């Protein structure tokens, strides 16, 4: 076996966070997240690459944290969101390089509803525009005091629509008080949001901005507020207004206009004229809407819609006429017959006035689906993808489709192909685990392999799809990552980690994750089970979990592991279980029900649902699925693993983020103290300044070290570092 992977190799990896195709289809802009080991930050860099693959990518920004690249309609300019100290083009002249240290990572700006101390010392995200025709550094276009959250170009490219918080004088005084570590005062029912912190009463509005300005905050004429286009709703602090400016010269946006917006997960789609008049509502309050997109002729609006309460139900792509002035005119689904949900953060992309492309969750994979706005059945397409690559990003313009696909061996890779090819081959089956070696044979051009130089000397795992029956005789699928040189049926049984995905409305697909390579390089098999409740297998499979917690998903994970033991793959004396978020919830349930595992590691989970309600940001979801705790106390005790903590004998590593408002750290503390009281070996790790993730590179690598050491500690014949 090759040597174990050094955890510090994590710092060398890059991931793609967004991409955009130029209007003529000739150029692809993309943003990569990279670790800055010196400053211990995660930075985002902007690059351009020709869509024909004729040259290597050219990096426009080496220091700024950038996001949301969007070409102007004529393709001559590229706008981004960035948090920077200075407009170097104005101060130092065009062509001067950006200086390290002048920029703040955009993750510092994610707390859009939090006015915590020290925020005044950091630059806010604003819109910056690169002139691709003349070159030089980007020019700052906006200067909102609370920063810009989202934007889009006008059809003529002379204006922008942006969303920005606009505090009143009283609210501004409160924000100043909070920046000086003053008391938190909340009147909203949705009092906090993970990643946004404690919420306040400041309203986010849409503004129309002159794109030719230089971001002068004193130039009142350069920004017009659209008073009827404002943000509201319990999900708005994270989802935003998602503005889109259509060819029909109307602006689409999302909000909740009910009397109690914080008591609802619904979002509706509206359009409004650029002067702030003629607001029209296009949905009826029964959907959780996202990603509005205008057709090329501006006559129709496509969007993703899901049940605001029943998140197990698949989200669909809908279309509505922009001329509609009443929700009674109706909107219709283009994807209902597919019985698959739009992939997380997926958005429809119009390729012409009748056709759309959209990523869908489909049998443990994110794949491309072509939709017909006239009503023809959806078509699975992009056959070259096979079943061992998953789609991670998509954009289309000018006859070119750009996608980022990831597989365990190659990591994330940026590709391009002609739009016509997207609908040329219909995928009829997912049975063959095809990964074609030469994309050019299928009309696919590789533009950039983000981690090629890193992965060429890392022992990436082989992957198998495995199906098995659970205890209820239902078929369940798992993605299995194998150690280098491991041959099923021939090699000795290997130590095995059951890694459980969150959600539960999510799914595992074959992809590159550093932890898979890290653990398989140490001889572990990693198995990821798409348990009942997972999406991508249809509504019936997902809804099996509705209204319950613990038994079904635990049974599926354990059944999958026992299948590997029975087949001689997994060593029954060296089994481990871990999971993040809902995966942490399931891990805790598993160790109350089974003693198969030598050690476990529930991360960022909820273990006492009764005490959790009101301390997290998900009260609306909990109320829909279980009612309120005082109404159904027995249900809340039944779904909580803490109720059965006296059954836990498995050693536990328990982790949490100090500022996690999705699964608060008090949940981890409660589980930790409970098992330690009983004499079970346990360790608690809390990550300061982290939300419901681990973003800081040092803390991310610390997490991997802690998990690996915990498994190695309880592994027979340990090979710990």
C-alpha cells in the first residue's frame, strides 16, 4: 500500500464556486476557492479561459475574494462582487497589480443580518467591473454602506440592479451600537440564521444603479431604490432576493409578502418595472421559489419551486408568462413527470425560447436534464457524464455549455461543449458505470483540471456503486470508496468508515473529497449510504422518512455496512461511523441502537429536539413536520437520541461550531456530558467562529486530524501517524 496522505495536502486543493459563459460563447469566467496558508484564509480567485480550450486559464484576480461573475450583455465587461479596500484603477492607474493584504475574504461578508463588533474595519462587498476590451484593474461601481448582496445587468448594459440593506436613521444607530459590542435587540420571530447570525430589522431593497459611475456614495442620482421590491421571509437572510433583469425590461425578484413572513418558508416570484412601478406577483404563496430566469425573448419566466413545508417532495422547474398580472393566470411545471428534484442550488438555464437545461438529482448523481417549455417530456442528456462523474456547476450562453464535473480520480474539472450536443443524446439508462477516457471523442473540451498537479501523486480511491436490501426488504444504494490496491473478494477485509450525508434531503454521488482520499490511503473503506429520506430516487423514497427520526436511516446505514461485512470487504472488528449535520444526528441514533462500531463521531448534530426548538434557525420546519414541543412532547422525545443515551457504549468524538445556529453547540455539549456521566470514552471539540460548516483552513485540517486519530485510536493494528 502507498504511504498515507499528509493532511496538509489539503491546503493545495482548489474548488470551483461559480462560473459564467460570455454572451458569444467564446469565454468562460470562473471562481475558485483556495487556501491561503500564510493568512490562514480561504480566498476566491477569478479566472478566464477560452471555451475552445486553446490556452490555459488567465487569472484576473490574485488576491481579491470575488464571487458571482456576470458578463455584460455585449460581453465587453465582467462584473463581480468583491470586498476590497481600494479602487486601484482609480488610485494607481490601469494595469497596476492588486496587492496582497488589501482584500477581505467574502466569507467575512456572509453575515448579512449581523452587525457584530468590528465590522466597520472590514470592507463591504461591492460591485466591481472589469473592462475586458481595454484591460486593467476592476473599477468599483457601488458604495453601499452595508454592502451589496446580489446584482444583475440591464439588457443594455448601462445599469445594474442590486440588492442592498438600507437602514433607517434609528436602525443605523443600532448597527453602530452593535459594532461597539452593544446589546442584541431582536423583534423578529426569525431571530437568527446560520451564517447570518442575530437578525435585525433592516430591510433589503432592490436598487437600480448606473453602471458607468465610480461608486461615489455621495452621488444619489446613481442609485434609485425600488420601494416595492424588498426582502422578507424566514429564508430571505440566506436566499436573498435573487434579482434578474429580463430582456422585456422587467426585473424579477423573490420575497414573502404575507402578514407573518417569518413564520413561513414560502417565497414568491414578482416582477417590477425598473422605475419601481407595476409590481406583479406571479405565484400564489404555495411554493418555495428560487432561481428566476427570463427566456431569451423575455416573454416567460422559469423558476425552481418546491413545497415550502414538505421538503421531501421534489422541487420542480416551473414556467409562467411575464405578461401575467394575476396568480390566477397560473404557472405550470415542466419537470413533474420526472419524479426527481432539482439539484441543490440548481437553476434552469434557457438555451432558446423553448428549451432549458437544469441539473437534477438522479439516482445518486447530479445530471443534466433538458426541459421543453412547450410541454414535451423532460430528457436526461449529456451521456458522456456516465455514472461516476457528478455535475457541480453549469452555465450556457452563445451556443456553449460550460460545466464543472467531479469524479474521485480527477477532482473538479471544467469542460465545455456545444449547446446542440446537450440535447443530442438522450440517456436511457443509468445501469452502465461508464467513465469515458477521452472527452474530445464525445465533443467535450476539457478547459481546466483544477487539481491536476496535486492529484497526480495522490492515491485516489477506486469507487463502486453497491445496492443492498435493508431490514424492510427495500433496495438501497451506497457509494463505496476503496483503498489503493483493494480487490473486492480477494483482499483481506478492511477497516471501514460509514460516512453519513446531511440533509436528510440530500444524496451522495461519486465525487472527489479530500477526506475520502485521506482515509482510503490509510487502508479504510469509506461507505456512503443513500438512506431512506435521501433525494434523487423519487418522492416516495424521500418521503419514507417524513415525520420520523432514527430508525429508518440508521437501519439503512447499518444494513449497508453489514452487507460489506458479509461480502468480505469490511472488517467487522474495525467499523467506524461518522456524519455531519443530519449525518451527526443519524450517527447518534445508530450508537443508541447498534453496537457494531468500534468508535463514532457525530458532528454538528441535534440530539435533543425538544430543547433545540427556539435555539436553532429551523423552527418553521420543525413545526411543520412534528408540531411544537409543548403540543407533542412524546414525539420530540421519541425522535431524540438523547432519550436513549443510556444505551450508548460506543466511544464518541463530538464536534460543533461555536456559532452554529442550525445545530447549536449546546446540543453537542448535552450529548458529551451525558455520555461522560455514564463513563463512556468521549471527547468534545468546539470550533470558534465557525457556523454550520468548517471553513477556516486550519480548523478544517484540525477536524480531519481529530477524526482520523479517533478512528486510528480504536482501530486494531493501528497505523496512526
